[in-house]
């Protein structure tokens, strides 16, 4: 199971953004896309029968060598989340090329009082603002990814156990990582589908241009963004 030197980590969140972004990022000319499921046992953590499961998507060159890899993960819950992310990081380190892999972690949060300043109207009427931060170690590539982009505000709260665990681990392990974060949800004067497309394109275009992929807004329009029932009950966030 080979892994590219650029690794994108996406979570199938209840808002549907992670899965939609994984589908909308397509190979550029010269690359081919392939995917396969993976299961990593967690017995050594005392979680007998539990596994870190997900999908590994690879974009490979003509020789079959992965250039970019996506880990598309379920929204793991404790205690599986921390153990699963530890196993996935170990897999990345062991299966990536000899050069240290770089992680890209897109995170689309729902607008809330905990993230003031995430949604700002621009002169063009666009309501989506991208923020970026280097986590763990940094290098020339991570500098390029965050160049010219505002850092996330101090009020940012990551409401997702897998991403929280991942960010804490890469800090300790000093793995070069870039967190890309913006705010989703319906914006005033826009339909839900238009808002979803705007926020996905904001993140997708930025990721794609730095890792030689293409963002397909047509894919988002055709397949839509599948939200789980829980996203319709915002009161539940009070108890997270």
C-alpha cells in the first residue's frame, strides 16, 4: 500500500463536505486515480475487534507511482479516534517515499459563535474566507500553501475528534502539516447548494493548484453534498 509524498486527510463529516471534496478533486493530465479500502486492526490498543477503516485514494503517474494520496476516513469516535489516527500516521510514515510526507488537512466548519470572523463578505459578494496554519514542522512547500492566507482566529474550535487527534499527534511527531479551514453552511441570499459549492470550491481550488490536481465543480453540482440527519439538529452541538 504505497502512499504519495503529499497526503490529504479528509473526514466524512455529517455536513458531507469531506466526502464531496474527495470526489471533486480529480486527476490532472498524466495522472490516474485509483482507490481501495483499508482496515488496520486496533487490537494492540485493547480494542479487540475494532479497526481503523477507510478509503485510500491515490493519484499515480504513468509508472504507477503515487504522487498524491487521500485518506478518506469515517468520523471516528473515542477511543477509536486516537488509536486509528496513530495507526494511519504510522502507515503514512512507513509507506511514503524516502522524503518526509507532507499532510494537508482541509476542515470545513459550520458557522457558529465559536468561530467569529470566519465568514466575511468581500467586494465581489463572496462569503467564504480561507484560513491556513502550519502545524508540526514546516518547510518550503508548507510555506507555499499558507502564503498570503490569513491564520485561523484564536477562537477556532475543531469539532471533530479525528482531526483534533491528528493535529495533536503531528505537533508531537513534528510532521509537516497544513490545516486549511473555512466555514460552511447556508449564507444569506444564497441557496444551500450554492453555498456548498462556494465553500468547496474555495478549499478545492487552493488544494488542487498546489498538488497538481483539478477541482471539478461539475462533480459537486451533479452529485450534491449528502448531509446526515444530525446536521439538521444544530441544538446537538451544544452538547459536543
